[in-house]
C-alpha cells in the first residue's frame, strides 16, 4: 500500500515538473521532498498564474 502511495506522489510531482517546464517556471531544488514544499510551490505558482 505504501509503495502505491509513493508511486502516485511521484507521478504527481513529475506532472507538476512537466507543466512548469512547459510554462518556463523554475522549480526550487527541494521541491517534492516534503508535502510542504509542494504546497508552497503550488501556492506561489497559482499567484503567478493569476496575475
């Protein structure tokens, strides 16, 4: 079960990296190591896209 969840998290992180690359957005180095780093990036990213 844990491997399934980790695999799913990796796919989400890969998707976010792929979309950021297509949009020319730089992702910080520690992105994806913690849930907090992903949430912080998504909050910052949404603010940039909104403006």
